[in-house]
């Protein structure tokens, strides 16, 4: 069972989303070290009192053989082909024997990749010219780095938003997608935004579902991730 002595590095940790989630779990729980290259993200972590460091995914400041786990997630497709292998190699170097790397992305050609290609790239302010991982690529990169017991599998990773009514839950979910992905070119006006984003979600990610829950309603937008896990010998 992981406890505070279990040390996990969140390589693309941003402002500490994973660390904040783990702090909300019952003890015993692992210690999450949030890393990011952005000074602003690291400063945000520091303001929250989260353990953090500013570093590149491809050149870790961590010593050899000291981590129990490494997570590369929610941004791994932003790494170039060369940087992907370097980041995985750095994870291998910094892990203890028996430590594990978890790599999370969205499969090339899959529904979530289509959302990025057909919607985010077209309607966001900056576009999204970043290829996602193929299943075979994950296998090959892990094995090249030296990992054993490699597994690659699909993982349901949906968006879930709450609302006092079913209509509010749907609206909250669609506006979350609009703001999260900065879809400023998709429409003008809230009603038009909701209509256009809703149509794009259904055409790429799939049908939005709503169900009643304690205290209100939950709207769920499907999203499927591709995850690889490997162990250092």
C-alpha cells in the first residue's frame, strides 16, 4: 500500500491537478512531486504548498533510482518524436528497480484524437498540430528504454460535470469543453456555442449522457485514453 514514503513524479504536472486530487484521498497516500517547464505553473504549485520543481520532461533533475513511480499524462502528445523517447528514458533512469512508469495519451486515429484534429485544431486560438501515440509506438518506446512487463490498454476517461437540473449539467459540460480547449472560433453567443460544441462532441467523442445523482444531475462526455504501464527491472 503506498504511503507518504512512496514518491511519484508527475512529469507534465501543470499547476498540480494530480497532486491536489491525491491530497483529497484518505491516508495512507503517496507523495506527488509536480514538475513542469512553465514558471507560471510551478509558481502556482508553490502558492498551494505543493512539492514541485521546474524542469524539462527530457532532462530530469531527479537522481538515479529514487522514484517509485513516474506519470507522463495530459500533454504527452505535445512531446516531439525524439523527446518522447528521451522522456521515457529519463523516467527509467530516475525510477527505483521495481518502479513503474505510467504513460497516458489518446490513441492516434481514435475518437479523442479526432476531437483534437477536427475541433480543437480548427476552432482554438492556437490550433493543435500534435500527433497522438499509436499503440505500437508505446510498446516500442517502453521496450527500447528497458521496461519489462509492458501493458498497453484502453481506459475510460470521461468528462463529468454537475448541474442542479439536467439542462444545467449539459450546459456546464459543453461550456467546460469550450473554455478548456479555447474554442473561440467556433461560434459567437452562448446559445450558438452550446449548439456547435454539442454537435462537435457528438460527431467525434460520442453521445453526451445525463443521469440523476444525489443533489442534482451529472452530464458525461465520453473520452477514451490509451495507457501504457511498464516496470523497471
